[in-house]
C-alpha cells in the first residue's frame, strides 16, 4: 500500500502518493485496523479515479459538499443528502430520483415533490457536472395540478385590518404592498426598516439574497403606529403556524373569504399586472426568479365583460362583486 498510516494523538492519519498525487488526511478512528482499511479504500478510490475518471468515485455526499461550499441555496438539501448519502452519482438515474421523491414525501403533491426533491437533487448533480466530475442529468417532473388561487385585493386587506390586531393587520398590508413572502415578512426586524426613506430590507429566503423594497405611504403610517416590543420582530410572530388561528379568526370576524397569507403576495403581483406593469418589473419588485413565473402564476384574466368598450373608446360599465363601480377608463384604437 502506497499510503502509510501514523498516529497523531488518539487518531490515526494517512499520507503518501498514489498515481502521482500526494494524499494525506485523517481516518477519523483510533483503531489501527480500521484506519488501515480506511487508507486502503482511499488509495483504491484514487486509482479508480485515475483510470476511470472522477465520475467513477464521486459520491452524492461529495457532490453536495461542493454545492454547499459554492454558497448555493441549502433549502431542502438535508433530507435529500440523508437519502442518497454515499451513493455514487453515476449510479443515480432519473427514475431513482423520482422514486426518492415518493419515498421521502409519500403523501405530498407533485409540486412539493418537484420542489423539495427533484430540483435540489438535480441541482447538486448538475453543479458537479459543470466541473466535469460527472454527466449532467435531466429528470421528468411530477405533474402539477393547477389550482386557481384567489388573490387578495386592497378591499380585502382593509376589511381584514379592521378586524385584526394591529401587528397582524399590518403584516397583511406589508405583504400586499411589498410582495414579501410570509417567511420574509416575519423575519423583518426594526433595524431593517427605514421609515424616513420609506424602505425595508427583505431577506429573500427562497432565492438566497436580499432586496430593498419600497414602502408606500399607507404602509409607512401603519408601521410607524406599531408598538415596539423588545426581543420581538416587527410583526411579533416568528413562524406562520403561530398566527394561523388569529388570521382565520380575523377573516371570519370581517365576514370575508378566508384567504391564506400567501394570497397577499399573490395580490401584489396580480394588482401590478392588471395595472399594466410589465412582468419583468413585477418579478424584480417582488423577488421572483423569472418574469415567466410571475406571468404564468399570477396573471389573471379580468372578469369584466365590458372591457371591449375600450376598443371603441367608451367607458367600462361593469360593477365589482362588492357593488362598487369600477373606475371609468377610455381608450382609442
């Protein structure tokens, strides 16, 4: 064996040259026989790497370490890493990855399996492929059932705030006017706010960076009137589950549809799109990765049958469900 083992303290280490490459490291054990076997396996892998290429010895765990060291998003990685462990990447097939999704999330939807298993697993392998350590892999996604979600409107937000506690009502307004995700909104600290400049720093947990969002005047006023509580974030709650009961109770008291907190972010995108703001700008303002996602997910056709009036230059006459007449608009060809 080219690698020699030696003891440093209570732990055995190895060192030596294999296939012209200098190797050294810890075996992580105080048992000499185990250390010798460990060093032999290291040497064997190095020879295999030398003869058959890096893909012959690359494990999923090693690929995941490279992915993490590169500063990539780590959300959903732990369960995936624990599932594959030291499986050789070359032995992982697209079908295996789909099967792992059903094992890890047997009762989950296709969207959850895609987001929490297929996407992170494929990302780790393909990142290693960029360094020519293994081939790229493509995995067929699970079918996603499209569900039409109701976006919150300003009218809904105002009714909700009238029957919710101040911090909860302002939270809904904050998401509606900044497009923040619920996890991002709950993470906002007082030092993240600059009410004088009307800005807030939002830590975008899903895509792993930060953005500075504008605070419209009504939101500045609402935030300025909130009570500061020591050692608590701006909106008091630290997790979404802690506010669910209070959220639903406020909806029922207001006599409005029980919408999820995400519907406020949904309403942000929908309102801007319906105000003719382009998807590229909406994606940037709300922290979405791509304009396409914004357009396909949050674009909604108007339910006003009188819209063709715009073509002839006449006014819209449709009324909203609440009975409030829509703002008059005219247009010419």
